[in-house]
């Protein structure tokens, strides 16, 4: 039996797509942080740590957009997520002293990154595609009634 405020209880009991998206978002964030923090210590190859985290970052962007624009079509969510992810990557080409100082912090590195890479854009696109394919709201909409 789930207890708590009625709206929260209803969301948890019905496993609404938005709740599942939120749970997936937290899982993706935890996995991404764990991969970056412990990936090399676990002797994972560079490509798995670097681009695996980028794939997860792309999935995170998709899930954030999907949570905010919940009623949008999946294609619109994908295009918006790609636009945001590519914009953030291109923003790495812009340098100012205060921005470079922020990029040297943990938060700056996680949010903005430090070095521009075309490969990151591919990894983001893969993460967005995978997140869309497994999106609980999309899967619920496709389920026969």
C-alpha cells in the first residue's frame, strides 16, 4: 500500500509515463555519474567511459525535454533534444575567461564539457534515439488497448 499525498499516490500506483520518465531520468543521471567517477577505476576502456557517458548525457537531455514537453510528439521531442545537445557541444567552441574557469569545475565539466568533439554529437544522437525507443510514454501510446 502506497501512502502519501493523493496525487503522488496516484502517480506511483498507476506508474504513469511521466513518473517512469522521471525515474528513468534519475537512473540515467546516476549511471552517467557512476561511469565517469568509477569507469576508469573499474578498468573500463576509455571509449566506454567517455562516449558511454555522452550517450547517457544525450538520453538525459531527451528525458528532460520529454518531461517538460510531455504532450509533444516523439519526433518533436527528439528534434528539440538534438538541438539542445548539439548547441551545448557547439558552445564549447566559445571561450571567455569566466566560462573557461567554470568549465574547470566539476559542475561545469558535467553540464558544458571542456573539449569540442564531433564524436560527442554522434554519441548524443545515439543516446537520444535509445531514450526515445525506450520512452515509457511512447511505449504506452503504442500499446494496444
